[in-house]
């Protein structure tokens, strides 16, 4: 009996690899299989022999079941491999990418500058593009026939209504609306218009960003402090600036801010006309007449204002030579901004 | 404003300074020097030569063989091709080995004759020939007969003198003169200005009588004097070279002297032919109605009473401060001139100049305002130079009229007193300032000043009209101390939280969402052509026709303010389609301008509009099967997702649009709660064609940001998640093909009862299984209760009610 079991085990194991797995299982391990048949023959054995053979038979069953499981796992894995081979694709082919889309460079610059000033605690203000002479000029210390109006040739719609030539009328409007509230800390992005023929550096429409602070005890050194930090955030931590005296009717003292040339770092190049400096914005202490036009007491309050051209900063930042590029909207140019992360 | 270094050094001590240093310091003091370069560069070994003889070249008709003395032992033989060369002339000679801007000069042989150098033209010396008299530009540059033979031409013509171009801000009109620049430079280096004010002289005998009368308040001062015995000839070469260097065309001694003195003192002058003035009487008055004047440029000008003229008792002689008249022009026959030095109303001069489109160096100075203290010295200086270089003699006493000169002591600046407090200066600037510092700044500026009770009282001379209030003096202090002296400090004051307005925040949200949907942002001009109305097929009563015109547009193309974004985006599309970029998804959040009425009475409404234009394939090209052309529902899906993102959920309704620029069957107006928020649709094929594109599938949408603003959700309370499972039922209803599904859905929703959670259309079928005029709409209805799990029984009544409602309202039949 024992020998019979051993022979059965060896036969089964030797046939395992070449048989259909399920047929093999039925033949040897099934309810009517060989092992069961052998076990049924145990009835003829003596009471002493029966447990010994029974134990032996169970061992054989365990060996066969284990062999079956191993063989099944081997076959399954082979099947899976075959299936994956059949399903193999070229992973180097491009995916179904959707169009990327991109923000316009001028909007990108505006957003960055807004964010810098919001970080400084400034509120972003808007104002109308179609303005009254009063806010665009008169409230800003530019009475009618002031020669400085020549600096800004104006598109008029009527004698009194015009397209604003700068974002500064929003200063006048904000002061008038919020007087006598303090502090005023605003930043104003927006489109402005000048009656200039379009060329590489002029555009009849362009964008400005303006900042205004009015409060007790505001000093020109505070203006410089803000500008130093602004230049660092916009152009990099080691960005140097300088202020030069200038003139704007709505500020006194007035200044022009230069940054150390971002291309040659001061050695001199064509962008900075060999000076090592690039003019970037105008600023100054709010002129007493402007404060007074807004209803504030220029004797006890001071303020500063900053104004810059968005296109100029975009041209410098992205090395665009011609301002008209921003308004042509050639998607081959605009798409390049899709991959710019800030 | 251009000046030269040598010229400036005549009025202020520049010892120990270099032009480069001064240019830098002026720039840092607010007088930017835009340009700094020698009059001409790259010239070596060019000397003054004397042409002893000029003979015909033996082998060439057009060439002469000249013998030229150059101050060396031997005369040179030089072959010259210029027609104007002649024996006896003094000329610039480039010696063998010389350098000229266009290259070196060697020995050469021309048609068999050896030439030992070259006789130069003005342009070969690098001079700006546009400003030279014609006879000096066509051939060699003929020098005055007294030019010293052998002297370096660089020395003689002052070609190494440095030209500085100042870019003046409008407030610094004082620096429109060498006098003003001299004071500025003197202040920078604490030096003194040495500028003599010549005195007006009265001749012992009044040979040519002159009277002056001011009959208008638009002339504040008028001074004049007669100089006789003049001979019209070129001005001295030094004067010509200086005028050339600062960009003024030399004409003759009289004109050159008036220009020279204007640059020196900042006071424009005018010379009249004395014989043209009837009775020797000058009257300054307002022009009369229908008065005419032939101006110097040969144009007949119609005058208006708003203009000021210089006249004699019979006629107008010139336009005050703007341009002289032809009848009194100085000519070769002029034997005596009246020199005018006057102050005219800046505004009036500006208006007249603008009106007649005449701009001049003189006009610019009048507009910005002239220092009354310079009026009489300039007159005296011009008379002095006319006597010295024009052979003239004073023929009348100086005549003065007008209020402004009454209180001016000749040679003495009129003053205005302005006070400045050291404490205030420190408070504005942010660094310590004391009275001593202010006094020293005033001394450098050559302003008289004294301290009184903590205030420095400054006598600001009339040459600095820009200084009127305390802040102006504070700027002078900062300027001369140096802006680099200002420290960088932090604002002191309460903390404020920076923020965007709701509209700005929403703009950013929409921008980011559309970009994430693959759209490209553009920025376009607000001005469009009035022809867009016709190109957009607008009907005469369309309110989009109310485009505000500019009073003075730069071109017809950009002459009105847009009322819709469509033409702007179509222009961008056209530009790109022409460059073979045919898959476009463009958007702009821009402004349109909607007037209440035209002609414009008040500021128009400026509406922010989110506008998009889409053309081409729905997906970027990929190797995974065919893409397809974008269609209405692709675009509507984008709009819907944008509205969802902005918190508008299901509030928008779409109804068929009549917009003339959109496709009659594929366009919708978008509304919420009865008010229009935008539109969407396929662009009419003719409109595409009118914008230069042969396209059938171009789509446009626009949404009004202002209309969306009140609807936006900016608060959220999270709903509890449902505890019980939902049940869904599908239902196919056969209805008329023309029935808008939105109507069917709304009747389904209102009939379905409380348990209905959602209803969606998942298929619309037309074809053989339904009638020709019908369609089958397949709905998936989701039901849920918040209290319990719904049983089949719970849905019987709602489903029946839905069917009943759809049947009675639209004749809907259940599709089996
Ligand atoms: Zn550089």
C-alpha cells in the first residue's frame, strides 16, 4: 500500500509538467481520482496499519497539492506575460495633450507687480479710461494750457472728456472719495492713451501701474524704501537702484528711478546706452496741490506716488525689442509664455 | 537743448572738470545729458591751407591741379575734383597720413598726376551738412580769408569741442540758455558765474527815430533799439561753428547774432528791417478780425483777435513770439534794423503756435516763460555784437515799454521770496537737515537767503520761475545734497491688508480658468475702425453702432471706441490665420465703451467683457486618431464650466440669439434671472469673410463681468453628505424635433416632486425609429431622500407625474 502510494506520487509528479493542469488535478486529486481510489482501498487494511498508511497518504496528497499550486502559479504568470506582450504599446508616442493656453505677457507683469504691492499692504484700485479733464489734469496740478500737458498729447472725445493719459486720475478720484480717511495705500494698474504715432518704442495705447501712499509722516526715504524692496522683488535680491531728480507736475520733489542694468550689471551695454543704468519709473512726493484738490491738509499730511510703464518692464524682462509685439498678438510669440512659471 | 563745453566755459569756470564728469553730475542733479560727443571725431593732420593756384588737370576735364601752401617749407600739389576750388581760397587740407572720419588719406596718383593730400568738403570733416548753407555743401569747404595757414583744422573749427544735449524737464526752462546751465554747473561745484550783462547805450544823436507802444496786456514787456550801417554777410566762423554744433543753421550775421544771443541769454530776439516800419513806430496789439499777414515762410496767414501782432500804424509786421512777417524781413538791401527783445504771454504764444502749427526755438522759450531779467541784457548784447560783427552803429536810444520791465533794475534779478523750514525739509526728505545746510545750498545756487525764527527766507531770482513753494526748495536741497543721500526707510503707520477688489479677483479667476482650458490670452487696442459696423452686419438701429469717435484720431483705422470685443478678436484671428495658425483659442478680458448718447454728453459706461474666439481642431494634433473641428457645444461647454467656476451653477438660460454677426441657427443669448449676461455662437460666415478669413467654423462668446459680479458665489457652507443611497431611472421621451430640451427639462423638474436630485440628458436621437418631425430625448433621473432609502413604490408617482406633465405640455410620448 505504501509502495503503491509512493509510485502514485512519483507518477503524478513526473506527469505534471506535460499534462493539462485541470485534467491532471481530476486524475490525481479529484474525488474519483487515483489518490481517492487508493484511499478507498484502505478499508482492507488492518487497524494497526490504517493510521500509518492514512498519514502517509495525507503526506502524498499535500505534496501533490503543493506541486499543483506551484505549477498553476507558473502557468498563470506565463499567461499574464503573454497577455502583456500582446498589449504592448510604444510609450514614446506623444500623449493626447490639450492646448496649453497662456497669460499675455503684459497681464503677467501687471499681476506680478500687483502682487508685490498687495504684499506691501496696498489695495488694488481701478478707474475709468474715459476721463474728465478735471481728474486727468486739473486735480493733478496741470491747469489748462500748462506747458507740461505737451508731454502727454491727448486724445479728446469732447472738450472736457478725454482718454486718460496716465493712471494718475485714479489718485485724484481716490483722494476725493476717501478724504479724510488715512492711510491711503493703493496700487492702480490700467490702460492709458497718448496721441503718439506707433513705432518700436511708442504706442498710442499702453499700460501703467501707479502706486500712492498718503498719511501722516510719510517721507521721501519711505518712498526709497518701498522702491528698493520693489526692485528686489521684481528683478532679484541683489538689484541696485538709484534715484535722480526729475519733474512731474503732480509730485514735488520728483524723481526718476534707475535700476542697475540687468544685462551688463553696470559695465555698459547697448540696452543701457553704456550708462550701466536703466530708467524704469517716475516717482515723487505728492504735490501739495494734489493733496489739497483731494481735500486733504497738505500742511499735516504727506505722501508719495510711483508710476511705471508696464510695456517697458515687459520689454526689459523678456527682451522684446518692439512694443508693438505686445499688441500684434502673434500666437507664436504669446505661446512662449505658456511655459514661464512666474 | 544743446550746448558746447567751450561755449559754457565762457560763463563758468570749468577748470579741473571733464565733460564726462559734468555730464554725469548734471544727470544726477536732474538735468539729464542725453548725448555727449565731440563736434567731429577721427580727424588728424588736417590743416588750413592756402590755394595758391588751381590749374586744369592735363588729362581730366573735371579735375584741377592745385598748389597749396600749408605752412610747411614746401607747397603741396593736390588734385581736386570740386568745381568750387579757386586760387586764393583758404581750405581744409588733409595731409598725406591724415585721418578723416571715413578713413586715412594716403599719397595717390590721379590720371597721371601725384596728389599730396586732399582738399576736404564739410561733410568729409564730419560736419552736419544739413545745417550748412548750400554753397558750402556742394564742394570743398571754403574757410574765411583770415584763416591762419597751417593751423590744425580741429583747433580752428573747434571740432574737438564737446557737444552736450540736455533733456530738460518742462520746469527747467532756465536751462534753455547757457546762462541757466552756467548757474546750474556753478551750483554743482560751488563756483561763480561770470556773465557780464552789457549795458544799454544811448547814442549822442538819434539818427533813426523809433517809438514803441504796447496796446495789449498779452505783451508784458517790449524793448527795442535801432542799429544802422549794417552789411549783411556771414557771421564770424566761431559763431557759425558754435551755432552748427548746437543744431542751428547759420544764415547771415544778423540772424546768427539773434540766435547766438538767444542761446546765451534764453531771450528770443527778432530783427525787423527799419525801412519797412512806417513812421518808425512799433505798436504791439491784438490782431484785428480778418487781418492777414504774409509770414517769413511765404505763407499767407489769416489772423484772429486772439493773436498778438507787432505792427506799425499801417499794417502787421509779425506775429508776436511766433514768426516775423515777410514785408519787414532783413535782406541784402537792409541798411538798418530794429532789434526786438520782448516778453509775450506764454499761453497766447503757445496757442498761436499750435493754431498755425509753427514751432521754433523762440516759440518754445516764450511758451515756457522768459526771465524778465534777461530781456534788456539780451538786447544790449545783440546790439553790441551787431556793432562788432555787422559793421553797425547804434542809431536810436533803447525803447522800453510794458509793465514787467518797470520794476526791474537793469542787471538786477527780480526776486520772489519763498520760505523753507529745516524741520519740514527733514520731515519730507527723511534725513536730518539744518538751517546751515539750507543756507549753503542757497549760496551754491546764488540765491540770497537768511534765517529767521527757524525759517530760511530765500530770495529766488526770476531766472528760476520753477521755485514757488516750500516743496520746490526742499527739492533743491535734496538735489544738491544728492538723492543718493536719502536713506531707505520703512513706512511708519498702521498695518493694512493688501487686497484685490471683487472684480479684479473675478478677472483673475476667469483668466486662470480659461488658460487651464487651453485658451491664449490676448491684449488688443480699444480703438477700431468705424467700418467694423458694416463688416459685422450691424443694422442701423443696433446699439453697438454707437461707437464714440475720437476728435483727432491718428488714423481712420483706429478712430472710434469699440462697443464689442468681436472685431478686436477677429483682427487677431486674421493676423494669425494669415500666418497659417488655424487652430486658435483666443480670449481677452477687455473693455468696451457704451455711451448713453451721442454726441457724448458724459463719461460712457465702461464694461469689462470676457470674450473668446475659437477656430480649428478641438484637440491639439496627436497620433491617436483623428481630431475633429470644434463645434458649438465645445464652446458652450467652456462657457458653462467658466460660469460654474464662478459660482453660477445652473442659473444661466440660453435662448436663440438674433445677433446679426452670428449664425442664424447656432447662436444663443445668455441670461440669468431675465438679465442678459452675454452671448455665444458660430460667427456668421460673411463676417469671417469681411475680416479676411474664409472660415465656416469660428465661434465667439462674450460675458459681461459686471453682470456676473452680483451673481458670484463667494461663500460656501458644505452640505452634509447623503446617508441613504439614491435611485436612478432612465426615460426616453419622443417630442417635436423643434422643442428646446431646456423647456422639456424644466417641465420635468417641476413635475418630479421632492425626491428628484438631478436630471440629465444622455442622448438625443433622430432617425428611422421616430417620426420625421420628432426626436427622442433620453433622460437619466436621479432620486434620493434624505430620510430613508427609496423603494420602487416611491418612484411610481413621480415618474407618472413627469410623463403626464411632458405629455400635456409638449405632447411627449414614452419611447418603448
Ligand atoms: Zn547695460
